[in-house]
């Protein structure tokens, strides 16, 4: 567990205050075992060793090829019958916002479209700073199916079959669950 000062910075950086007071956040994280590992080198677990996998707002920061390798490895480490729950920004929602921005642009209002043609990033830009591949349900279903996952379903925020879903979900997006 990170020292309390570092935890406080992470708490603020990840907007956890929307869901928890700091003390509750700190207590939850203190009781959790974290593995710090670069997932581009595969998952550091034995075959069939992991009961469930949850990822939120990460997969879109990988290229499609990197995501394919990660899904193959997720399938490898999941126990038979184990579940994966993935949350990513919904491409369909983004396309709708872009469409609305284009309508406004054609009517003379440039404010909405500016978000899509400029960048306000001035902080540290690392390898995961930008979205590299976006998903709608069909794209996610195809990715999971390709690596052997079954019972692929679209779920809702804080609703699904993975244990503790109401605690895991902290950000909105496209939620997909599947089983090995």
C-alpha cells in the first residue's frame, strides 16, 4: 500500500471523491493486494489462476494489436468459468457527440467541434496518454469472441454478474462481461 500522502494524490487524480471519502478510499486500498506490472509483457499469473478480471478505462489506451495480446493472456490466466468485466468509453456515444458537434459547426457554432480538432494537453504525455483504439459493443464482442470468451453481454453501470460490481464501477462507459 502506498503511503497516505501518495494515496491522497492518487485519490484526487482519479476523481475517487465522487464515490468515496478519503478515509474509506484509503481503507479499501489498504486491504487490497496490488501488483505493479507492465501488461505489455503479459499477465504475471499462472494459467487458470485468476477467478475474475476487471479493467476500467484502460483497454482504449492500447493499440488493437496490444489489446489482442492482452485478451489472449486474460483468457489464459482466467479460471474455467471465470469472468472478465471491461469498461471503456463507448464509441457510439463519442460518434453521436461528434455528429452533434458537426451539426452545430454547420450552423456556425465552432465551440463543440474544437474539442475534436485541438488538444489542451500540457502535462506529461506518456505512452498511455491518448486513446489508441475505441470500442462499441460489436467491436468488443468480436475481440472477446476471437480469444475464446463466451456469454458476452453488455451490462450497465454498477450492474452485472461479476462479484462486487457496485464497488468496482466508478466511471461510466460501455460495460461488457464475458466468461471463459
